[in-house]
C-alpha cells in the first residue's frame, strides 16, 4: 500500500532522512520507533507531502505521491495526525472535526455519518460538541486530533507520537482506540512512537529509525526481544 524507496529529506541544509526504504501492506498496523530527534516526524511529514524528498520515491497503491500537494495526497486516502495535536484551540470540537472532513466537502450525508462514527469512538467529544478545543486536557485534545484525522476517511492513517505528554492511563486508552481503528474500521495504521513498550504491544511489525536511517525492522515480537531495542527504548 505504501512504498518508500531510498528517500532522502533535507531541511535547511541538514540531511535529516537518509536513504529510508520501507513497505506497508493494506490492513497492517506498523510502528516507527526512535528517540527524540531521530527523524520520525520529518519522515511522516515527508510521506504526507508537507515536506518534499530531495531524492527517492514514495508510492501509495503504486502511484507516485512524492511530488503531489498535500490536499491531493489526503484525497487519495493518506492522512497525517500530527505531533502535538495542532488543533484550532479557539474553535469548537465540531468545527475542528468539520475541518478534517475537507476531502468530503459538499457531501453532507457522508460528513454526518463520519461525525457519528467519531462520536461513538470518543463519546466525550459528543458531550462537548460546542466546547472550545483549547479548554480540553492533553488526552482529550489527542482524542480530538485523532477524530479529526478520521473525518477524512483515511485508508492509511499516520499517527505521529499520539502518547506524547500523556499520563499512563490515558496512553493505555489511546492505544486501545488505535487498535480499534485498525481492526474494526479497516484502516491501515503507521504509528510513530517514542513509547516503544506501548507501540510494540499493539502493532504487528516495526521499524527502528536512528539518526534518520532505518537500522532495524521486523515483527514486534522479535523487536521486543532484541537486546538493542530493549536497552534503548524499553529500558530493560
């Protein structure tokens, strides 16, 4: 479904992403592990079209997307839920969600159907439909950010550090929701996480990114047993 071949991304003269190649099949739940500064966010922004690779190729369902504008990539079914939530704090829950429905503009029936879906997934958002997003707790804002991404009906959802800054109980709840999105909503998920313990417990397969390079990949059961992964990311 997603294929990266020798992707290189530069920012301000710095070579951030270096020769990254990876594949994700339809329906998979894949983790991208790495410490702060490893390049995970840059890689996700490159896949989503926010940044353009200097060299290499990115394909979605066999179609090259590395030169397409962001909105065209979204319309093809690839949606990024960004690091740090990046909500519109002065707007209501409903208005934030409707902004996420950009690919469906004009189709009121589908938009309402998707609103009902995300409200069922996150009941607290239904209760606070008209509340300003900026008044929410960190966990509630993350729920809203994920819900906004789902409003665009993604076939491939990129989730960038959804557990960042959240309490352990909330992290567990977010993890369960993401599993549900993958299993019950027929959505392929690519999850970027520093919290390797959480990520490896809910995903099928993973890649490890170090200093902009993919240094390790494999099934999550194997990565959890890898001594290097345990020492660097799990703390055991």
